[in-house]
C-alpha cells in the first residue's frame, strides 16, 4: 500500500485486519505501514503473522529477513532468506541478502557463491559486487577483492561503502596513499561516515602524522561525544605522542564508575602496570569477563589481558588459565597435519636441485630486508632498532610476499596443486612480480636505501624471495624455543620444530647469506648485535639505533609496548614460571622433526 501517508495507511489497514484477521495481505500491508512509521518491532510482528497464514509469502519473508538482519537476529534472518530463495530462485536481491547474512556470521566462504549467483542474475548489482569483495578479502584473495570493490564503484560511483571498503583494504595492504584517497572519497559522499573518518585518523597515525589524526578525533568527538571508539583512538594516540597523562585521564573518566570499554582495555592494563594497580584492575576485568552477551573477540582480548596482569603479579597459575582459555577462543585453531604437509611440500619443491635450475628475476635491488622468525622471537625489536637508522624505512608486516606466492601458483596444498605439485616458474613471471613489488616499496621508502618487511611468516617463502630478489637480505630472529612458544602460547611445539626444520633447509639450499639474531644474545649485548645487523645490511653505524625506545614510530604488532622500552632481560627464561603446565610443550619440542 503506497499512499505516502504511513500513519493514515496504518489506521486503514489496521481496521481491515480487525475485519478479516485471517488475510495475510492485510498483515503484510500493515507491516509495510509500520515500516514507513519506523516501528520496526510492530512490522516484525505483522510480517510473522502474514507468514504464519501463508508460509510461501516471499515478500513477507524478504522483509522479515531484512528487519531481523538489522536487529542482529542472524539465524532467523538466514532461515527467512533461504525459504524465500526456494520460492523465487531467480531473485538477485535474495541471493545477495543470503550472502550478506552469512558475512555477518563470519562465514565468508559460504557467502561467496550467493554473491556470485546474485551477479549472474544481475551483473550491475553494486551491493553484490561489494559483498563479494568483502568475502574475498576475508579469505585473503586481495587482488580479486579490490577488483570487486572497483566493480561496485563502476556500477555506482557514489557508493560510499565501496569507497570505504577500498580504503580499508588498501590500509591493510599498507598502501596508505590509496587508502587516504578512497577514505576521503567515502567521507565526501557521506560526511557522517563514522567508520571512514576514524580509519582516516589511523592512516595519518601510520604515516607518523599525528596532528591531523588528533584533529579528526577531536572533530568527530565534537559531534559524537559518547563514541567509545573515538575516545579510545584518541587515548591511544595521545599515549603514542607521549602525552600519557592526557591519555590516562580519558581512560580514568571511562573507568570512574564501571570498567573501561573493551577498546580501552589494553591501555587501561598498561596504566595499571605503571601505577602498580594490577590486582585492582584484574578484579575489574574479571567482572567484565562474566558479563552476558560478550562477543568472542572481546572475551579473548580480556583473557589475554588478564593473563598479562597475573603474569606481572607472579600469579602464574591464574595467568596460564587465562592464556589457555584465550587461545581456545582463537577463530582458526592450529591443524598439525595440514601444517606438516604444507612445509613438507615447500621443502620438496624448493630442493637444492630445483633451485639450481630455476631462473632468478633480473633486478639487483638491495632495498628489501626481510625480518623473519617465529612470532614473539624478537622481530619487532629488530625492526624498531633498524628503523632508527637514517637509511632504513620500516614498513611493518607486509602481506605482499604471501600474496605473490599465491599469484605465482605456489600454494603448496594438495587440493590446489594436484598430484604434480605447484607449477613451474619462469623469468618473465618473476620479473613482473618483483617489479610490481619494488614499485610499491619505492612509493613508501623516501630517501632510505633499505626497507624492512617484518612479516614473521615470510620464513615460509624464503625460496621465492631468493628468486624474486637475489640480493635481498634476510635477518632470522631466534629465541629460546620454550620462551618463544610460551610467548605466543606455544602455537605449538610441533609447529616450532617444523619451522626449525624448514629454516634449516633454507640454510642448506639458498645461496644468499642469512643473519641469525638470537634474542638472548641481543638483550645481553645490544650494541654488539646492533653493529652486526648494520654491518650485514651494508650500513654505517648510527647510535640512534640504541635509543630505539625513544622513537615516535608507531608499531602495530603485539609487541608494541615492549619496543617502547629499553632492552630488558626479564623475558629470557620466562618459561620456568610455567614449567608445571608445559609437559605437552616439552614433549612436542622433544621431537626433532615436529612429527606427532
């Protein structure tokens, strides 16, 4: 019923329902009238009643699904869309909505075919292109995701959400200039776009341009004074800028009556450590943890923060309990068999014989420096120290090499590679891939002659790195394996031994030198190890590298708080505090090849 006067329509249809309460059309029309009035709860009741009277009422199913999706009732919304899809299989909107609800449930792989089906039915469906881009991006297929977002903009150049998603994608890929361009466009199209404005602040932070970021937060908060996300962003930024008291004042304001919001928990815990209030804050966070309705990600963050606080208090059993519970909440549990097969296939493919036959890219660039190792093995410390040298640009953790491996067909998975293993590599493909990557790096590097990529997992790709960048340098960070595995909650000892086995293989078959930096030696004699690293990179001595903790550089990784302190030795031998809990880890580490 399209009268343009929803209140009048609601009155008319309401009287019709009283006359004939068994007519599904009347209930549906009343629901539409309530929608026009913004009364979503009443609309939901009407659509449900219409469906109870006519189970095959597709329009009612679609509208009910939309309302439930917006209300976060995802299971029931999905059920509505699936029933509607059976009734009207050629409706692209239903297919798109199914993909959308599955994305809300973080089921990207399941969502992808529904977006594709929507596009098959309607090729210029901007929302479906955008949804497909999000699904692809969540699955690590970045180039395809970017193209989907661009396709959405070709269909609708004024699509602010697609601009925002492109900006976010470029941000995650460390292409900050492109990220800024698309985020600004999203804001131009939709000035009140909170997500785009706050992400633009983060772009400036990544560029170490703090003042514009602070202006964005202040401008946003002027119109949105209750925004916890913006206050948390501002507090963390002020802390990075050295205005710790101002940052803590913000956190204290939020924590005055109740525990702080989850976005401030990390900073609140740091504040507690500095003020020796760990016991009090741990109690508050324990209360937060038992609140109902907490999403899994927040509970995981609370568990790890509590583990850290109890570790500082010397209450190691309680710390271990929280670390253990936090790891059980990880979305992607470790699969030992898949890991073993993956590394076996890498070793088999990059044999000494094949490496001798494979071509190398023609570039002789010494710009890339790859810092690799297990997580929490000291990679952040090495990166921060080197970043203080006048000739070094620290690019953080770049995803590029893993992406290049996939683009070149090096997936090392049976279901992808088939019986013959990964495809061969030719000089033309290697040159093209290396040139694209170097072009991106040169946009970031300024006047520096070395750029560090601190993606720890690049140890998996050292064979490919040797083919793409024959003169690149690799710094391999090592740490006591028990401390390493404990620091990342031993992801597991089996994985560590497999990692160790793969690195030993690279040392045998690659013809490029690799500098090994042992964490324990580094913290015991930082100047000697620092001089070794700079000499390895062909750089002059710069004493600023020993004052790395004074750097304003923003660090994104889990070790960001540690690299803002002078080198300390307290993390060495930390595992002994947890020895009674580590029998499975010790057992795993006792297996030299990492096989279970």
